[in-house]
């Protein structure tokens, strides 16, 4: 034991002389991690140190979120275990979870099965052959920077392989926009968002012309089946009307035109909130819908 102890002392003195002791102590976080965080180590593993920031891989985005909330206490525990202020921040990411660690994993990765698993992880088509193009023909030919061209072609090749891999494993290709999406979905998510966005704006335009429409009729005319989007369109137009009325009332002092415009918008707002034509509303209905101040403005007009 004396020999081992003496060797440790020599190593520590050498690190001190070279100014490397703080860095060496800092890297003990990898060996002490399971003791520092306990059972959490099954779901979070330290991957690398970059300056005074520790990057930790998590098993899922949920774990990333939960541990981010615990960041300050984890940093305090790490520094307590290391015996100094060596780590100032910890960043959690589920994207680092697949990173390799340990010699055994590296050996596994070099086996035929390991290489195949790596290719699947990268999204490479296992049926690729040397005769297939690695990137779109002529890509980047007009770029003068050869390093940039190589990087561009490498990225494009990875995307092509990923595309083939996904299509071979149950994903669908949208014939409208070219987006690739999971086969379990009945519709391309990108096209659905675009369709809903167009229908949402159509609903606002329809309401602006006929503010008395109810949700069911508006949904039918706009082609917007989702009730919450119909309600959102109604609230959006209401917000726009309120802002426009306030703006015109702010300019109405000595300006009959601005006051008249505000009155017309107030009529539309009352109809929108009541879901009835303004002509069918009683003075009491109008006051309930838009308040006493605006209803008084309408009486004056």
C-alpha cells in the first residue's frame, strides 16, 4: 500500500506542477456521477465537459425537462463531491443518449452487427450500393469553395439516405408537398397545418363581413372543422376590432370622421359578440355586448 500511496502522491505533485490538478479533479465527475445523483444515473449519463459546463445525456425529453429544473441543486452536489467550484452549469439533452461510451461499446460497434446498427441509427438505407449516387448530381458545382462543396454534398447524401431509410420503414411521402411523415398518421402534418392556416384566415375574413354568424355556420363556410380554431378566429377578429376602436377614439377629439368609423366598428363588435345582426339587437343587448361607453357612442351617432 505504501508504494501505491507514494505513486499517487507523485502523480498529484506532477499534476500540481503542470497546473493540471483542477482539470483532473473536474473529470472525476464521470466516475462519481452515480454517487452524486443516485438512481437518476439510470436515466441520465454525463457525456462531456466543455470548459466548466457538463453535458449530460438523458433517456427522454421528459427527463431533460425535469433535470433542467433541478440544475442548480445538481451543480451544487457535483461541486461538493469534487471539493471545489469546478462545474458552473449542466445542460441536459436526450439527443446525446445514443452517444457511445466504454471500450466494450466501441468493440461492439466494430462488429458486423454493430456497424449495421450504426447505419440504421444514421438512417442509411441498408440496400445502398457503391453504384448509387452519394448526392444529387452536380450539386454545388457553381460554388468555388471546395471544402464547402464537400460539406454540402455530404449533408445532401445523408439526407438522401435518410429519406430512403424512412420510406423503407413505413413512412409516407406526401405527393403534395414532398414531406415525409409517419405512416400511422392519416394526413401529412405539414399540409394539415397549411390547410388549417388558410381556413383560419378565411374564417376571420368571413366573420369580418358577417359578424353575426354562429360557430357552426362559420365552421361550414370556412371549412374549419376544429371548434377551438373557430373560437380562436372569433377572438382574433374581436381583438382586432377592439384595437381599431380604441385607435379611432383616441383620434376622435374634433374629428367626426374618426368617431363615425369607431361607431361602425362598435356595431360590428356588438354583432360579433352577440352572434346576431345588429339590427336585431335591443339597446340593452348592445350595452351588454360592448359596454356602456361604446353603446353611448352609438346612440350619439
